[in-house]
C-alpha cells in the first residue's frame, strides 16, 4: 500500500494565508465582515473583470440569492444541468420552484440542442437557467446565451468548479446575469468553506447583500420588512481567500500540467478525457475520464483504495436521484453513460509527476487485466 495517501483534491495553501489570518485576529474583526472580506471581493472582481461581487458562506447560498433577487417563486420553472452536484440545484427547491433537468452533449456540459427541445415541451416559459461548468470546463456559452436572450431566461452560471477557466478570453461566471464560485475545501482555491456571487448588475448585488445579512433595515434597532439569511462570509475565511487568490494562476497551470501528464501516460488505453472546447481554457480542477465500457468505475475506486489512493465516480445525474423521481427532464442518455463509465482521478496541485505516473500505472494495470 502507498504509505502517504493520495487525495482527490486536497486543500493547498499559498504562503500568506496565516499572516493574513494573524492580521484579522489582531484587528479583532473575526466575525462576518471586515477589511479582508472587501479585499477578497476586490481580488475576484479584478481577476474576472466583473464589476460586482459578494462574498458569501457557500456557493449554494450564492445560487439561492440569485434566484431570490430575480423573483423566482413557488411554481416557477428553473432549468438546470442534470449532470452536476446537488448543490447546483438545491436552491431551486428552497424557492419552491420546479426544476427541469437538461442532459449533456459531447462536451459533457449542458446541451444547447436539448435546451431548445425543452423549451418546445414546457407548458409555461421558464424563469431561469442554472448552467453548470462541470469539472472546471466551460459549457457552450455562445449558443446557450443566445437561447436565453431570445427566450428572456435569466442565466445563472454555476461556476463553482471553474474559477480560472476562460471562454473566448473571458472568465467563466461573467457571461450570465449571475455567476457563482465555490471555495469549498476541495476546490482549486479554498477558504475551507465559502462562495462568491458575481453580477454585472449593481442593483442585484446590493439586494443580495441586504438579504445575506438578515434583511436588516437601516435603523438603530432591528427592523425587518422581509426575511433574509445569515449568508455572509467570515472575515477570517476571507483572509484565507485573499492569500489563495495570489496563487490562483499557479494553481490552474499546475492542474493543467497534471492533466497533460495523465494524457501522456494513458495514451492508447482506450480512455476518453473530458474535452476542452475550442477557444477555451479549462482550469482542469479534476482530471476526469470515461473508462472502457467493460470496466465498472466503482470497482476501480475500490482497487485504488487498496493503494491508499482516492478516486471517485463522475456525478450521478440529478434526474436519476431519488429526490427528483417525478421531476421533468429532457435527456438523451449522455450523462447516464458518463456516470456509468466515468472516473475522477487524483488532481491535487501538490502532486508531482512521479505520483501521477504511479496512479496511471495502476489504472493501466486494471485495464490490462479487465
């Protein structure tokens, strides 16, 4: 067994985080809000070139606020990528809206063709679309944006996994009415837990800011005309985020290097890697593959575990989840096929080539013996 566990995507500090945390403690602004929350928001705005950003407790909180401030209510239809993590769509249920799941295409992200098909089948027009940029790769934004504009659909980019990815030289999360990033412990940069809501519209962000701090009216006492949430990011966690943003580009380049090592080592093994669309740069948060049809990814996960290596199947599509048994969907089997045969390989930024080769050699041996 490999003595030191190789994790799927462990957190990795950049060097200045502890110094910034120390500054927070010295200032005693350890509760939500403080100078580092402002600095973290500014660093995200600078990197993405988006005009407005709001630091929050999670990416899910950001998605929830995006739906709330755009007026999504009970009974409204919200379209969403089916091939994703439940955090992408849970906020639809918070608003008591009705999700409609759209399958993937050969990019592994949401299919514009199936999106068009869904619009012909629905009994009423959808209010919004939550579009996931899966595993750090941008979806086919040009086509999807055009559909949303023509149909007056609010576009919310779930870019939780894709900070550092670009589509036609523009940052993911900046194409829609909203973009959402996550800084969970396994993401390309982390604050241990946290999220960011982006928008080109100042009014939307200001309304989200108001709701994220319990919807307190501007009185000396506590006055409330509506309900809000405790969704703001801690100043301590924001200090970590400031340090992480200083090394984001290094993280992206290293993850892309890890992907290239895997691609070289696994060439000729009848493995399909998640593609990168033309004129895009994915962050390769995770190196993900589709195994040969006769190999069960769950068996592969178990075999890797014997070597103290963490791997994981690809996302189980939302339309296959028991929670959504009766939910409307437009599918063609693409995401189901990816779930049945897909695998996430260890992709942490601290991996060296020797470790990547070790993982690849084990996988090659599994394929050879299968």
